[in-house]
C-alpha cells in the first residue's frame, strides 16, 4: 500500500477507536461450512462453521490485540497454566509438559491420571453480556471496552453454500468464529469459569503424599 493509503486507513482506525462506532460492513459475516473429516455429509453437525469477515477489520483487530495482550499479561489475567492465545507460547508446549510429567512419574514409580475436557460450541454459545462483564471485572474499560462491546453488538450473518447465500439474520448469541480479537477475552473467561470447579475436584482427592493435581489449558481444551 502507498503511504497515502496507509495514512487514510490510520485515520479511519483512529476515528473508529475514538468514537466507538464500527462500520456496519465490519459487523457482517459470511458463514461457510467446512466439512469435518470422516463425518457423514448429510448431518449438519458434520460441518465446522467459519465466519468470513472484513479483512480491514481483521487488521484493526490485530492492532487492538497487541494492546489487549499487553494488558492481560501485565495484570496477570491469563492463567500461568494456559498455553493458547498467549505470546511466546504454543499449544504444542502443553503435550511436551505432559510428556515430561509422565516420564518423571514413571521414573519415581508414581501413578499418573489424565483427564481431558473440551468445550462444545465455544463460539456459538458465548453469552455476550457475561463476556463483557468479565472484561470489566478484569479492569478492561474505556475505549478498549467500548470497541469490543460495539464489535459484539448488532452483528448479522449469511450462510454461503456454493454460490448461494441465505437471507441475512441477526447474530443474537455467540461470537464470530474466525475473529482475531474475541478469542483473547474468551479464553481467559473460559479458564476463569473452570477454576472454582477444579478447586472442588482437588479438595475431594485424598492426600497421600504422592498425589498432585495439575491444571493446564490449551486454546479450548483443559487437562488435569
């Protein structure tokens, strides 16, 4: 892009950031269905919905994510055991950590138990008001909060199958899957939601001097 185009885009981003008003085209998604491997094609559950949104909006989201990541890490909002959506960490780090724990347990003749949990319809079932209240509780306010609230409000979508498009419908619940911004706030919300239950589990395990309970988070999965 030319310098003139970059300046025009920056002016647009600054205007949206200061006013909190997002162009309607940025709030519209085209949902395409990605087939899941080895699933029957006639079942709706055999497809993974992916929202196609504005590329310009995604660029702006990435800029905001840089600020949001700094805030979440500086204020220790993200859990130390979380590996997804955290800078300088990868979800592949967690299996390596698990591999190390298994080998240490075997070397010390200890037993180890693995439990895997996963959220279903993570994006589809997110309650927007709960997500926004969690962000406020983390101290995320001001223009950052207003932009995220506007980003989640008045969203519409169409489903595309081949070259055919459905009627435009309002997105009453959930968030756009494929968004750059939303997973950051959602991942900390999901982890926070599990913490009370995990503490109850750990309290019910009888101590024997060798039992230890470790928690770990992938992007949308949880292990103990």
